[in-house]
C-alpha cells in the first residue's frame, strides 16, 4: 500500500509541476506582448514629438505654394534650415517635407539630406500613416516600408497654412533595425524572466520526484533567493517603483505546516508571478511622472528646460511664459494634521493647476512647488481663477475653517523678453521673485487679520 501511495503522489506532483510550467510559458508570452506593446507606444510617441515639433516650425503658407522652381528662394531656404536643424541634432535617419498631388499620391518636397536627397516632385512610398497625416492626423507606421534609401518606420505630421488647411507633411524616418532593437531591449528582459521561471520549475519537478524533503526545502530557499534577485533586477529597471513586501519563507511554511511540498512550491511560484505581473506596469511607466500628483516630475522639467535653452541659444524665435506656484501654510498643515493631509492639499492644488492650464507643460519640481511653461498664452486670467478656487476650498473645508490655517497659493509669472532675457533661467527667476513677493503679501495679510481678531477679543 505504501508503494502505491508513493507512486500516486509522484504522478500527482509531476502533473502539478507540468501544469505550472505550461502556465509559466503562457504567462511569459502574455507578459512579453504587453511589455513590447508598451515600449512601442513610447517609441512612437517620441517619433511623433519630433515630427510634430518640426511641423510646427514650418510656415505652411510658404510650403503650400512651393514648386521645384522655388529651390534657393528665401521661402525654400527657411524650410530647409528648419529641417536641417533636426537632421543635425536629433537621432533620426532622415527628415523631409512631402507634398500631396492626388488622393493617395505623394511626392518629395524639401529634403535636407546631403547625400542622395529625394528629388523635388519624385514619388513617395504610400503608407496608411502618411494618408492619415494628409487628412490632418499625425501618425506613425505600424509596419516598416522599403524604398531606395532603406527600410524604415516613419512618423508623419501635417503642416497647416494660415487657413487651417494641410499645406504639406513633415516625415521623419527611423531605420527599421533601430526601431526593432529598441523594442527588443525590453523584450529580452521579459523573456529572461520567463526562461528563469521555466528552468526553475523544471528543476524543481525533478527534486520533488525524489521525495527528499531536506533537499527540496534547501532548493526552495534558493528559490527564495532567486525571487529576491528578480526583485533586485526589476528595481534596476525601475528603481522608484513601489512593490509589495516580500512574502517570507517562514510565513509560507507556517501556513502549510510542512505538510504538503506541492502546496509550498505553488505558493512560492504564485508570489513570484505576482511580483513579475506588478513589474510590467512599472516597466511601462512613468520615468517622467510625479507619483503623488500625476504631473510631470523634476526630471521631465529639467529635460524640457534644456531643450528650450538650446532653441534660445540657436536663435530660434519662440514665445513662452513661466508661472511658478508655491503652496502657503503647508508646513503648518503637515505639523498639525499630518503629512497625509498635507499630501491631499498638494494633490488638490495640482488638480486645479491642471484644470486651468490643461494642454500645457506643468511640472512638480519640489514638495509644494509647481512650474507651468506656457507657449503664446497670457496666464493672468487663469492665475486669478486658481486663487479664487483655492480660497473657496479653504472656506468650505471643515478642518481648515480656522484663520490660523488659512491655505493659499503664491503665484508669480514672467514672459520671455528677448531684449532682456539671455535664456530660460532669467524668465524663471523673475517669475520666482514675483511668487515670493506674492507669498510675503499673503503672510502679511494673514498676520494683519490675526492681529485684528486678537484686538476684537
């Protein structure tokens, strides 16, 4: 009877392990597809950022009436200079203008390529993304196409004339090999995790079949070390991610009472799978997003400022305003009600800023400091609306309905003036100075109000 029981247990154990191996393979395939889809979306977004920026810098009226005979004209040279800037300073293969000559027929326009440029008026390979751009929607190729210059994925952005019509299209080419290599980088990590799980499950099936509990538990502890190693590797990819606390070996053993080795193994693999599933969200994630407010973070801010400074150094004509925000009384709120409530105040103010300046670049650059960079927008109206919104919330708050904890937002703004500003920091410093002046006025008003209340008492 004992021999029969051992055989029956072994078969059952092997069946469970086989099912877990198959599950790991299926899970790995799903995980890989999700990770690759997320990486592709990020690459496509970067390609569109380049083509959209280039298209925004081109005068659509000049492009709309351009012909092959206009080569060398001032209008032609302006378009050529804008495209050349991107060709020389951005990591891409080619950038050029496309003209539409029929419903689904397109030809080369201005091409700044030095060697073997596309001849003005020569045909362009048709793609669905190119057609979408001709209808006013920027798009990226889903599949690579091939022409005389190579095999590419391209991003296309429409250029509008003063009437709002599509005057032409800016195309940005990226080699298919570069595009696919970027996607494979993340795929390699995900596949590595899957292979580790598969190899480990296969090894464990052999150990369990031997029925040596001591050897099995020793290997199980090694599996726990591997789990920590996977966690460490994931943190190298996304160091700011928040993960669940490790499920300890002791807690699993206590739960099972060492009574069922198969259950022990199943629980541990479930823990590892849960960690890997959580990390796919981190891999997709927000290297440039503030975790508390959902706004752009300081890293994103510094990168954009560097790009803005480069445009100014290169002499490009741009217009922008900088608005600096700082929450008043936040320290008093944190000290009195706790940092959790203080975080709620930060999130509330961030939502107000996002609502009033929707579509513009908004950053959280410190604990309670925010910066909004606006292009060709007068921010004064929205600033007053933010003040009114914060004052209204302050009066309605059941906790802060106390003059000693009146919350406010100090705001300062400045607009770039090429006659006095050398770069971005001069504009920021003027906005920051105005914000601190506003803060001093807030606290002075607040103190005067408290003094009057004391006199009445």
